[in-house]
C-alpha cells in the first residue's frame, strides 16, 4: 500500500508556481482495529490479552512520566519539559505562567519505516460546500418542501459565504425554466456548518438548491448542491 498524495497551490511561499503535497489516507484506524489485526486468525494472542497488556504498558509509561523520567522505545521516545519564562533565578514554577509539556518523537523503528513507504501521486478533488440537508421550518420537512417567506436551515460543511458578493450565496434553480432565485436577505446565521435564513418568494414547482462561496485559501467560486429536489406546492 502506497502513500497517496495530491498537489495543491502552496500559499506559504512567494512563488505562485509552487505546490505542496497533501496526503490522502484511504482509511483511519483506532486502537480496537489494531487489536483486531493483532488477534487475527492464527495469532496466539487474544483481544482480551492484548488489551490487558496495552493497559499495563500505558500505566507504566504514565507512571514514569509523572516521576519526571524519559522513556525511549523502538516505536517512540517520550519525555516532559517545562515551557514559559522564569523572571529571575529564584523564581518558581507558576501554573499561570509556566506549563509542563509532553514531548513525543519517533523511535528507531518508526523513523526507518519512512524509507519503506512509497509515495504515489493521485488526482485531488477540489473542496466544495457540502450540503447535508435543508430544513423547512413551516412544514417541518427536510429535503422535501419549501415554504416561500418562511424560515429555513441548511446543515453541512464549508457553507459560509460573503453575502455582499452577489455571485455567492444560496440559490434555488427552477427545474422547469432554469430561473435562479438568490436569497437576498442577509442570513440570520452564516457559519461554515450552519446557515439560517428566510426563503425568497418562489413560484410553485421543483427546485435544485446550491450554495456558492469562496473558500479559505481559494479565489474562485465553489459550488455545492443538495442531492434532493425541493418542492414549492401550488
């Protein structure tokens, strides 16, 4: 399995032609998944045994750290340090000005692992607004009915837009004549995951709905669509 990555413009440099790599993990695993992998068919270790050993190792490491020691293993090196400024030689630790910090670095086996991972470039997808559902407050429905002049709410991701820019916003497109109706009222809530607004005066019919905005670190309009058609009843 390779490390898949795609390139995006690098806004951290002065050169507009620079790009940086973004890894695309195919899947994320948790500790339970690790135990399942350890105790797969043919293993001599049970899940209960693996969990018990992990818990004892964790307690042992935490106990050593609490005593101020450092722990070096093939997987990781962990220690503690103190951050903050001490104003004079006789100054003492003050939790309001100082903090204990846990330092974690790769051990030998993890450092060597980077030499065995093969990067593979893939085509990246540009981020767009994601619309999970539209709730019509008057009818109480989701992704179904629209009540002109009533309140509505959109939940999703990357939804926030600049209301002063007429190219951005919430748009309803009539599926019959393809006329567009923008929500001209300033939204009551305009957040990346939540839009609350008043529906425009929409003629009866079926509508597609889009949110158009300029995302952070981008300059072009990105469009996200609701997968379901919405209906304004006669």
